[in-house]
């Protein structure tokens, strides 16, 4: 035999060995192996069937020896790869002991394994690897199988919540929508938009469309808009139309007749909600004047963007001021936005000569029919002349008494003075009379002497 023939035979044998090795390696996860010794691994059932993303999967596996020899020290191991995952507390390897030969009763074993399923898996059939082996040195076996597990995936979403129930006309508000993935597969390339009837509500600073790249299973994505309503919008309930579109994962994986993947399938969810425009308003209270009897007059103005019905203004119990006459509440009726009216209270300050805070409570029915209470505090100067009606009357009575006393004293003093004056005049007259008599007597005596 020549060297050339020997070389050809050597190359042939080497190629045969390489092909045999490749075949053996490729058969590790196939239905037969040079070391299977007549053993079989089969999936009896899966629970649930089909399983959904995020669920726990339980598989029942049947191990059977159809060979003519016993196999000792057998073990079964599962190897969970994506989309399967190991669960805490669950064994991945189980010992089954000896598998009897085909004519014996202990030739068959049934095992249970539990694994988890990832949330982001798409619908389809996925392999779960199972490895059977033994540590028996006399009759060693090694067998790999792939169990076919059906996974059902359904994409679905809903508008879980809206952050506000009502808007105040003319007031900029952040409006947030919560988009929840309630399906069994991730929502990809989602687009959310909304619009209000007759454009009563409009976004400010952005459009009414927002994109979300991914919403995982069970998660909620928030999309926010700055919105504004016209200040003259009539209070009432208005409709919001919402549209959510996203990629339909199942449709995306459908192979068309042309052999290409259809990648333009979109799923659309339309919904609507009501949002109320109107509600509360604001008030302003200002001091106008103080009457001579201690009555304080205040102006009450509706400075908000909504009307107020059945308005009542009260002065509650407080440290610095006391209502001393009349009631502590005044009913003002209805106040449209921009209107004002007046309210009077008889008040007495706790001290004089300084500014004291005065608290009011304004209760009213808002445009949405809800009774509201608003507090308002102003600072009011209590001068030394600031008196209540009762104290004013007391002072006037005191002044009147003093005046009467002074008048009586003056009259008495005048009478005494007049009496003294009369007495003085009487004495003067008597003195003059005596002087006249004396003069006449002297004249008579003089005449007689002559």
C-alpha cells in the first residue's frame, strides 16, 4: 500500500471521527443519546396551560427506563433559561434513586418542578431544558431534553386615574393621566392623546400628545399636561375624550404571506371621562367706617372666577375682638364674581391704641353645589375713641350728670352772689341814710346857734 493510499485512509478516518463527535455533541438535547440507555423524559402536563407572563409554572415530568438494565443513583435537573427563571425555595435538582429495568415496577418516576415566567415575554412556545443523569459508574447515563411550554401573552391597557376632578376657570392646573398596563405583555411605543368638547380645556406650553416608550406588565406610567380654561367658562361638567395607541406585540410577530414581518400593527383604546369646571371662589374683606354707636362697616367682595350662593359672613369667637350687640353673623345672599356688598358688626376691642387682627368666616355654596367655608383675616386699628354702643351711652349719661351738677353749682353760686350783693347794697343805703341824717342835724344845730 502506497503512502498516498495510507494518507487518504487516515484523512477518511479523521473525518469520520470528527463527524461522529459533532453528531454526539449535537445529540445532547435531542431525543436520543449514546448514553441514554433506553431512558425517556416526557412532559405530562403544565399548570397553568397556557401559562401567562409573570405567572408561576408547574410542570410534571415522567422519567421511564425502557432498557434491559437497572440504572442507579439517578438525578433530574431543570435548567431555566429566559423566559423561565428559578424561584426561591424551589429545588432545581431532584434525586430519583434507582430506575428499574423495563420489566420492573420501579422503572417509572414522576417529578414536579416549579419555575417563574418573566413579565416581558411574548406569546409563543418556549423550551424548558431538563437534564437526566446518573452517578452509577457501571451503567452511567446522560440525557438532555427540551420540554415545549406554551405561553399566552395579551397586551392591554387602561386609563387608571385622572389627577384632578375639577378645574377652576382661568387657573392653570397640572392634569395627570395614569396609564396602567393590565395585560400580560409590555406596552411598547405607546402614544396618548386627549381633547375636550369645544376645546374648553386646552394644554399650555405643549401639545395634547405624549409618548411612552415602555410600560411593563402591572406598571403605571404618568403623563402630565399644563392645562387652562377660559376665565368666562360656564360652570358645568365637560367630557374628555382619550385615545391610547401602542404596538400589538402578537400582530408584530405575524409572518405575512410575502414572508416578511408585519410591523405596522397598532392597537387603539378609546375612553372618555368627565371633568367639572367651576367650584370655589375667593373673597376680600375691607374695613369701611365706624359709626358713632360703635358699629363697624365692612365691604365683602367676590374676587374669584366663580359665583357664590347663600353667602354668610361671621365673626367667630376670638381673643382680640368681641361682638357686643346683635348677632355675630350676617347673611349676604348671592354674590356673582366681581360683586360686593356690606356687612355691619358691633365690635369691642380687647385693647386700644394698636392694630388688632380680626378674623372672619365666610361660608357659601360653590357652583358645584358644595358648601364651602373660607377664613379671612384683616388688621383693624383700635383707637382710644373706639367704644361700644353700651359704653357710649354710659359715657353720655356720665357727661350729662356732670353737666347737670355744674349747672346746679353755677346757679347756686349765682344765687349766693346775688344775696351777698343785695346785702351789700342794703348796707350802703343805710350808711348813706345815716350820713344824711347826721349832716342835716349839724345844719340844724348851726342854725339854732346863730
